């Protein structure tokens, strides 16, 4: 409600469950307002996907490691899947749930080297739903 009052022309298209707290009643409610929602369970989004709780990989402090990120990227390419990465902040000194600037830059480099297209979640979801 606050966002709609402050920015009446803004159309929100995705939702992230706070702390990954999601149960079936919340999913039903959120689905009425958002075509896309993401959780916090790590995984690839491929094939039949639950657009009411897409899988996502949290970037928190030094987790996952760069080797684990590379593994996620390799598996995504192999399966023609897409990944959602999320974090809460990207400063030099990240919070408990944030990712440092240097670590984030290294992750961006890995994604660039993998030649993986980077899209906002709503665009990636549209591509996944309608690409042939």
C-alpha cells in the first residue's frame, strides 16, 4: 500500500518472501498480487517451475564460495536453466546478509566469463514462460 501511494505509476511484478517464510496460504495471497515470487531455497529454475516460489541463491558474506558459484553457473548452462542470485546489501563491509563489493565483482566476472545472459527476474520469467 505504501509503495502504491508513494509511486502510483509503479507496477510491481515480483515479490520476495521475507526471510523465505512461505506457506500455502501466503503463496495463494501473493499470487493474487504478483505473477512472480521467489523464495530462499537454492536451486536451478528449469523445466516446470513454481513461479510462486522460484529458487534463488543467497549471496551472504563469503557464502557460497566462488567455486560453488562456478558450479551453479556450469549446471545452469548444462541444463539451460536460470539462476536467481540475491543479497541484502553490497557495501565494502557487508551486513550478515550482504555481499562485499569485491566478492560481488568476482561473481559478476564469473557470470560474464560464462557468457550467461543477465536479466531482471520479471524478464527472465517471461523468457522462461514464453521462449520456444
